[in-house]
C-alpha cells in the first residue's frame, strides 16, 4: 500500500466518519452513506490541504470513489 493510498484512506475515514477498514478500492459515494455533497467538498478540501495541491473544479464532480481520489492525488503529486 502506497503512502498516498494510506493517507487518502485516513482522510476519508476522518471526514466521512467511518472506519478505515470499511474503505477499499470499491468504495464510492454510492456505497458510503455519509458521503454526501457537503462531505464530498470537505474531502476535497482536506486532500488539497494535506497534499498542498489544487484540484481542478471540473474534476471535482468526477471524484466520487476512493480509487479516483487516489489517482488524482498521484497525478497532481507527479506534476509537482
């Protein structure tokens, strides 16, 4: 498990108030009850602050799964 995967999982756990063990590659806004629109934005902001990156506004609505969040962070970190 990469550091990004661990950190995204930790942030998701904190923001969505769920146990890290409940988060896996299939986790998304449809199968995590607490992942509503407000928590989605809290998640984006927390990731941006933690990684000191800015996620493009156009991408935010597409980032509705654990896997997509990990991928965007990896992409943005590689661009630095």
